[in-house]
C-alpha cells in the first residue's frame, strides 16, 4: 500500500513565503503591463522573469537550507511604477478585498485611496462596480456601466491576475481635466503664440461666460491685454451688422469683420466651448492676417479634442486628421486617404465632394450630412461641414457627430416599419388567397358528393383538395407573420408545452442530433396559444437541425431548450430599448450549427427570405415564429456567431392575473345529421365563394337567397320575408358586413348572424360591436359551412 506524504510543517510553509511573495508581485506587474500598455510580449517577459526569480529562490533555499526565514516584505515598486505611467486611474486589490497599490490619478479621481468596489459613488454605480468585480473573479474580466465621477462618465474595466488579485482600470478619466488643460493652454504662452498668428481664442461656459481668453482677444475686446475678462458675457463683446458680419462691439461697425468658429469639447450639453475668432481680411492696424505658421497651432488644438475632426484644403485634400477622426473612419495610418471621397462608398462620393467644394468657396452656413464608409456601408455616419477659410492652407472643417445610439434606434424603427408594412401586405394577400381556396375546396367537396371512391376521377379530386389544404396552411403562416391569425390563448406553463412537443422533436431531429432540455425554477405562467407555441418550438428546432447537419452531416450536434424566470430587475439591467421592464418567462433554443452571417441576421424574420436551396424551404418559418410571438405579446431576439451556432431567446410576459376557477364548458357534439330547413341569406362579394355557399346550403335542404354586397342585401330584405339566418362576409366594398348587420338587427333584433372572413377573428372583433354572432374562418369546406349554419340556427 502506498504511503501518504506528511503535511508540510509550519516552518516549511514560512520558508516558502518569499517565493510566494515574488510570484505575487511579478504577476501583478505583468497584469499591469497587459492592462496599461496592452503589450502581451512584455507581460510574458515579466512572467518569465518572475519564474526565474522564483526558481532562484527555491534553488537557494535547497542549497543553503534554513527554515527560519523572516516574514517577507513584498516589493511592489515595479507595479507602482507601471501604475504611475498610465493615464488611467489604476488600483490593485487582493482576494481579501484589500487595496494593494494605486496610482496618483486614482487618488485624484476619488480624493484618496478608497478600496474598490466600495467607492464614493451613487448606490446604482456601486452595485455596477460590485457586479463587475464578481464577474472578474468568475470569468477573468468584468466591466461596469458608465458611472458619474465629478460630472463625467467613467467606466471600470476589471481583470483578474492569477488567482489572487484584481486590476481595476477606470477609463474616461482624461475627459475630466480636458477643459482645465485647454483653459491653461489659452492663458499660457501657447495662447500668445496663437495670438501672434492672428487667432483670438476663448473658452466659454455653456451659459456664455468667459472662462479664459488669450491676450490678443482681451486687447481687441476690452482695450487692454491684461483686462479681467473672466466671468463676462462673451456675446456682449460682439455686434452683428445688417449683412450678418460679426465685429467687436468696441471697434464698432467700421472694425474688421470676424469669423467665429465654435468647437465643442465633450458630447454633453453642459460642456464648455472653444471659440476662435479670425479676421476676415488683412488689416494694417491690427495683428497680421493668419498665415501658414498658424496651421501647426490649429492642428495642435484639434488634436486635443475628443471629437473627430479633419481639415481639408482648397483643392479638397486632407490637411490634418486628429486621432478620434482616424479611429471613427477606420483610416489606415500606413496609407492615409488623399481626399474625403476616398473614405466613402461610391454612391456618396459625388455628394461629399460637392459639399467640400461648396464650403471651400466660402459658404456661410455649416451643414450636416450622412455618409457611408467604404469599410462599413451598413452603418451611416453623420458629419458636419463648415468653411474654415483663414486657417492657413485649410479651407473646410469636417467634424463627426456621435450618432451611434441615435443611428441604431433609427435603423430599428426603420426595420420595424418595414416589417409592419410587409405584414399588412401579407395579411391582404392571405385574405384574397383564402377566398380563392374557399372556392376550390368547396367545388372539390361538391364534386366528391357525386363520385364514389371507386370512380376514376375520385382520386384526382382528392389530390386537388389535399393541395388546396396545403396552400391554406401557407396562408395561415402569412397571417401568423402579419399577426392576424386566430389564436386560442390559455394560461399555461412553458415546461408543459416543451414536454408535449419533446417526443415529436426527437423524431424530427433524428439520431445524430442530441436534444437537451433544462428548466429553470419559479417560472411564472404565461398566456398564449399552446398549439402555436408548439409550432414555434418545432420551427426553430427544424432550422437548428438543418444548420447542424450542414456543419457536420455525420456528427450532428446538440439542440438545447432552456426555460428561465427573468424578473424585472434583470430586464432593467439588460437596458434593452425594445424590451419593456417587467417580469418575463424566457424560452431559449440554441444549437451548435454553423451560425448566421452578420449581413443575413437582420433579415431572418422577413417573409420568403431563405438561404436554403430552391424547393427546400418557403422562407416563412421564422416569419411565422415572429408573428406568433408578437401576437402573443412577447419578444424574440436572435444571437449568432459564425462557427459557434445560433440562439433564439423568447420573452413572454408573466400572466399576473389571478387564476379564476375554471368552469367546465361542455363540449358541443357535432350533429351527425346536417340537414336543415329555413331561409338563409348569404352576402358575399366574391362570386365563386357565394356560388359554393349557395349550392352547399341548398343541398343541405335550406332555402338560400344571395346578395353581392351589403347594400344589395338591404334592398333584398325590403321585398322578402324575414330570413332565419344571415351569413355574411366581413370585408366588402361599398358597405361592409358589420354595418349591414347592424341595420338588419334594427329591423330583426333576434336574427342570428354568421360572419365568415379570411382575416383573424381577434382583428375583426374590434370592428364588430354586435352580440350573439358566430364566426367561420376562411377557407372552409362544405361540411364546415353546414356545421356552422346548423349551430347558429340551433343557438336561437
């Protein structure tokens, strides 16, 4: 029997403390290198050096022995030096939640050295920091929502180093002192150099008060270059003549006209504004006109701004682009573009070149326009153009507008509008198609009454009827997409629906695809049509099966179906614009297939869009899923990554109404004998449907009167006796069915009414304010019509 080695003694453990201390400090330094400098090679070097030092310590202990080592003192000098070199606020904490080290920027930001995540911020910001810290311990990295620190948004990026430390990096700190930096530059020798080049600069608060101004502006505005201008209203120093030219109020209307350039600093309404004043023409009295020497100063100012800006000369060539502009437009620094048109798609080149040419000629007003970058044509970018004549060789100023979220919302609204328009079109097509199918199915039924199964034509008629029913299923899918189908909602639990459809799924998926079902706890009930929900699950499962078999025909994959409770607190943290805050029960169906390309993902819910081969799909599967979920009051989202599979997440609102005692409704038995008697008035604008209904009801023993619209039906009733039943279409020209039925009820209050339509009953009930009316959806068979008429007459 093998012996178990004894546990190391306390002295032996103490002897290993220097080794552990060296490893800890080394890994901390490596983590700071990776976080601050983003240099993986240098970080690996730190790790290698740490391992060498640790190996040396271990070898020295073995060679020279000694177990009475003193408690180690960790040398954090390297980590402190790296943290101090970063422009961001950095801090390091250990597993026990203690602050190990932090740089000076961190102390200035939080007025000391508090230990993250317990920082002097709001309660919501503190919760976001705690969540980011827990995510870093669990996943290796975490990120907080933007938190407000000294009036500016700051984001915490947390990374786990080894198993014992977290590195906290606070991004966005640079914007806090941006205004102070520019204010200092204007009041310093830099401002004097700008003044010598003819640029009068001032930093103005959002209220229009001067925070700082260079000496030449003080001289022109107040008469002395040392005058106290801080806190004064900037607009009081300027006047405008009848032609719109701006001058200094002190110099009067005979003074030199000025060009005013306003440059925003931060993307906020309460941010300061840099204002530059330039003489419009050369003046022998005042400072000389701006020349090429000022270009360097202008470039320096523009480079300081976080807003993407670029200068273009009179020939339309780029003169200067700051870093923000380069990043936003995806410019390759190794091969910068010569002209603005080189950045955009072909369709936008002419419009952009025309705008640059117009403003280089001295157009008075700025303009905004949207362009599409050649590298990202799907994401329009908003820019502003203004004339910059007088800035040396520059003639046009191009600035980018941060419209990321705005553009995203506009695209979402456009997509929703397009889907709504397509849905209305699909509903109208389905309604008209249902009328045609009603006539085909009805005539097939009438022909089958004259043929027995042994006749030569019997099988052909059955084939026509079967294909008509298949076409009817397509129209139901169109109605599902347009959210105009008839639903029978019930209060149910999602696991029950999954359990009902699991056996069918196993047969559909085959032997190569594995099915995994996971249910969460405390699931709330939802109100939906169980049959339609089963159709949703089946459609998504079949699509997932096809994707997995395409990726691996022999190995298949895994289809995972999960349910989970999503409380309102989690929905609020998701910050999803489309999903309202509330309690939901989620259904997630994911696969291990090929994934959906990013350019196809926005189109998957559109009807008739499919990537399958001709004959392999109609393109209505996902559009049907979308319509069912939306009509049920839910939301559906798709996530996909190429080579990693696709996941569809469905959110159904929890049904909060108290469950009423379920009354047992007796099931009506269909009458075996459909023969009847009485007079039936059929009102239908489609001649084929009206003819089928008349022949079918006549064969069942009824006396049938017909009218092609509501007005004709009212005229017919004036000359005949009261009918026993009114059968009418809902949507008709001239006068629709409900309007005609209301006038008939005024004359015959107790007459039964049977409406028939290709639209959904739920949609039509909104326009039908009549009691005791029955509904028959199109397309219907002769037998279904006879059953509906018999039930309507028996309910009198």
